[in-house]
């Protein structure tokens, strides 16, 4: 009997935000797949480490290289390694930050493994932007308000996206957030922006204004901006 791949959302960073189902599935799996990148960042592993101490781990190395083919090659290698375990009847739990269905590298692997005929299942996790709203002690949207989720690294017409009505979540910020902040200021939205870095993790920082953000030192990749109109 062949094994099954589980994409397990670990939530945004706080181990207390792990779901009971995520914990149960990790404990049930034979193998835990741990994603890492060139920076050797294993944030998802740090969140769940307490629950997988006696599990066999496989490191899944991805790349943030600008070369799309290199990124694809890395995903294929990871999927191939996972399939080797599935063929042997071992269940594999792939841990991933936030929720697997929201801008997660896991989904690329999920699709590749499914194409090989293996069974897969997604275990939802709390998305980072939901945790951000809670940390701000505010809602994301109420009544008939529109909520848009926008990757700050989007290469399209960012000015047009930000000018649309409704509240906005700006994810996947990285180095792109500076450009987005400039556009928000130009559109007169400076007073409607709040930014959180490393929500739920160590050294979490909340910037209640763009000015606070601009006066801070370098921020991490794990930075999200909320624009509430």
C-alpha cells in the first residue's frame, strides 16, 4: 500500500496557533518533510519541533533564485524524494508556514506528487494575515467591505491594484514593500496603513504608521501591510 502526502499548515509563527488536526497528522506521519532555502531558514520546523522530535526528517531545499527554471528544478527534486518514501508505503507530512493554499511553495510539490498518482491531503493552518489582524486587535473586513490579497512583489500595475476600493492585505513583501509604501503615500493612504513584521514569532514588531516603518532598521521577509479604508 502506498503512502499519502499531507501538506500541513503550521500557522504564522506562534506554536500555540497550531491546530489540533495539524498536531495529530504530524504524529501520525512516518516522515516529516522540512522546507529550507539558501538562508537555511527553517521557521516551520521551529514551530513544530516539539511534536516531531522522534520523527525521521527529510530536508527539502528550495531556491529563491530569479531563474524560474532553477526554482522548478528544485521543486522536482523535492517531489521526487517525497515520492520515494510514498512508494514504500510511508506517509509524509510536509510542514509549511501559514496555510498551504495561500502563496505556499508546498503547492508546487503537491501538484507534482498528485501527477504521479499519489494521494494527497491539505491540512489548513491559520494564514499570516489573519493572525496580523488579531495582533492589531481589528478586523480585516466587515459587512459588505471588500478584501483584496495582493503580493507586494506583483509585477503588474500596482498603482491600479492599490487604488481599487476596499481593504487590502499586502503579502510576500520582502524588498518590494518599499515601492508599495511609496505608492500608498502618493495615493494619500499613509494614515490607513499598519505593518507587522514576524507576526507571532520572536521579535515581532508592529508599525502603526508608515513613518514608524520608515524610521526602523531593515525588516525581514515576514512583513505584512494592512490597508484599511
